[in-house]
C-alpha cells in the first residue's frame, strides 16, 4: 500500500496533468479526446468510490477500455499537433 505522502503526490500529479490537458491555451488534445478524458476521470472516481458495490468490476473494465482509447486518441492528437507545428515553420 502506498504511504500518505506518495498517494498525495500521485493525486496531485494526476490532477495537474488532467487540468493541463483539459485547459491549455493551445490545446494539444482535440475536443473529442478532452471529452473522453472527462469520461475517464468520472469512471476512475466511480471505481474508487464504489469499493464494495456490485458494479465495481464492470466500472473497472470500462475504465480500462476508456484508458486504452484515451491513450490511442492522445497519441493521434499529439502527432497531428506536431504536424501542425512543423507546417507553421
């Protein structure tokens, strides 16, 4: 189990990264990918808060699927963002 300090650090980094990806001046992610990030965050919080609920395994699987989709969409958005930056030069 993680210590309190390590857990607080992980939560801070998770929140910072999420807010950076959601609200940057020059968005790296497309609007659809940012929407998927919001859904992923909601599923993650639901998984954490539903400790003894019957639906927790289903939320866990949905979270894993959303996470894989988010990483794929973020990689595509990052590549497109790099191509746009290269075209501006």
